[in-house]
């Protein structure tokens, strides 16, 4: 059964928040939680950019500049993610600071995406089209997960490819 793309994206955003809470708790296996976060974060952003953002830009009522800005914020998020992943050991000095930088970058993006892209899309895009985009988003996200998109080597490539988006 198809699901509204907006609901799917919001569900992922709440999952990010849950994983941030787990990452702040040193009694958890934070390496494992970070690997899980990296996978879902990268798959989510890449699926949005491949299937959702280009489609939403075609609708009046969704601001193209906000969509472009969303992709810039993905690039910023990937830089903060890589910074934390490169540190490796959750006990290392600076880990907590880098985690908070990542949390701040992602929370900022999620808040802005929800207000400036998804809320307008709810009015501008029909329920049928949102369901169709939901199918495409799920397929693209699964395909990214299958190709190990959360591996540090991929995150390094991604940062190298998209750093020119950040000014
Ligand atoms: Fe998102
Ligand atoms: Fe996003």
C-alpha cells in the first residue's frame, strides 16, 4: 500500500531525533547507533534529492529556492556527519562537541524542510501524487541502503562531491 511521501519523511525525521537521544547516552553502543544513523540519514537525503525535491519543484506553491537550500543543508549535514565518523571512538575527546554540531545541523534542516517545503507541498500536491512519490521515495531509499550508503567511504565521496554547495 502506498504511503504519503510527506508522512514517510516526517517518520524518518522523528527517527533521527530518537537516534540523537541514543547517541547522547554513553551506556549505548554508540558506534552501532552512529552507523545506523549514517545509513538512514544519507539514504533519506539522497532519496529526497533523487525523487522528491525535483518533483516538488514543478508545483506552484513550493518555492524552488527553498528546495535548493534544502540540498545545501544536506551537504552541510554530511560534513558534520563525516566529522563525527572520522573521529571513530565515542570516548575520544571532542566526540560530544561533534555530535552536538551534527544534531544542530540536522535539527535546523529538518525544521526548515518541514516548514518551508513539506507544509506547502501538503496543499500544492494531490494525495495521489504524494502517494506515488511515497513509493518512489521508499524504493530510492532502499536502493541507497542496499549500496551501503552509510559507509564512511561513501560519506567521504559525498562530502567531496557536494562541498561546493556550501558557501
Ligand atoms: Fe527530510
Ligand atoms: Fe532533507
